[in-house]
């Protein structure tokens, strides 16, 4: 069995603000396997940034330990920094008047990349994130998505084995965001471990195989994405639109299906159903309930992680947690 990429054990961090002690992290423990992509979720102030900064050796823990491929983040700084790439993104941290190639060459040298073969490595990194054709353009002419991809290239130029990503697609248009997700997926396919912090659940849905949720500085959940999705209590929403008298919602209620809502407006009705499990029985119920209805259209939407997280966040606010077995 290969060595875990990240091991966090009973990690804690407190701050003192105006004489008052504030707990940012408390007794957080988890592991990330080599080549695994893990989504890190939580409300603002849950401890995500504090955790990321500790793993990046930018902040010391108050209690507990964290290791990157066996190297302690407080004692083995050189080894941890050599193995870890940090991508905070945004518009800051780049030299706007310089081109993408010059920016990347500068940060590569800061990361300790030797001069031998540096040009080839820089061009390979730019090509990997789709910026080779724009390598000599001033960064001030780059779109926000291009700048984010340049941040990814900077984070990867030292060939780290662990990548810490913080909100990589924030502010991007759908095309740029999808291209950036493709870049991260390619990195994961090469064996790079990724800890991904994002408020965009589509990032987690497309990239992560597992989610960790922090709440009030503690570990609230740690489970595979498909198991996380099942916490919604249903697998899909069926929306049926028709005319005339709406179907009887009570006839559709069953262990496999629940009526979400029936809305009538200007001669049409819209019925929303939450399907807990697809089965012959659930199809039969739909057929029976809609047999005498004039149906205009039917849409089926699989449950999205955004729907699940909104439910989980509400439970966490009420004090309920969903810890995994890890």
C-alpha cells in the first residue's frame, strides 16, 4: 500500500484576538491518498483557509500534526515545500507588465527549478494549461481565466506531488471554468494529489472523488462523493408540466417517490417529484398517475451536489453532523 499524500491528525489552531481566544481548527483528522482529489467544503469561517495554510507551511498548528508524504509541515519545511504546490488564484501575485513565460520562469526559479532545461519545462507547463500561444503577451492583457490557468502552471512548475487549490474557478465564465477543470483533471491523472477548496459545487462534482466538510473548525463529514450525494434523500427530480386538472399527488407518494410541489398557473400545472430510487414500481406509479393528464413535457434532473450541500449545511447549523467512517 502506497504512502498517503496527506495525513492530518488531531490538528488544531487557535488565535488570540483582543484578548479572546478563537478556535479556527479543532481535532481535525483525515488522509488523502496519492493521486486522489478531495473536495474541502465549509461555510466562511469554518477553517478551510487555516487548514490550507498549515498544509502549505504558511501557518503553524497549535496542536496535532500534518504530514506531506511523511514529512512534517512544522519540521521538514524544505521537503514539504518542494512537494507541495499552492494555487490561491485571483488577480494578485502576478507581474502584469511581464508575459506569461517570464512570470512562470521567475516563479520557477523561486521554486528551486534549476536552469538546466528550464526553458523546456516552462513551455511544457504553459502548453499543459493552454497558454503557450499567449506566452509572450503581457499578463495585463490576459482574461481572468487565463490568469487562473497561469496560477495553475506556477503551482505545478516545481512538479509537486500535492496541489492545494483554493477557489480555482471563482469569477470565471463557464467555458474558462470548464477548461480549468480539465487542466486539474489531467494533473490528477498523472498522480498529483489535489485538495480542492471551492464554493462552486460543480468543481467538486466534476473533479473530486471524496468530500471533507468543516464546520466551526471541526470535521463534520468525510465521505465519498456518491455517498454524499445520497444524503439528499433522493436521486433525481422529475418535473412534469401539463394542462387541465393536475394529477393526484397522493397517488404518487411511495417509498420510492415523494411529491415536491404542484403549482397551477394560467391553465397549466407543474408537478415536481423527488425520486428516491428508480424502479419498475416508480415508472408504474408515474404512468398510472399521469394516464389521464395532458402532459406537455417531462424533465429529469439528477440530484446535484449544490442541492445536497444546502441540506447538509442546514443540518450543521442546527448542530447535526454527518461524519464518515474514515
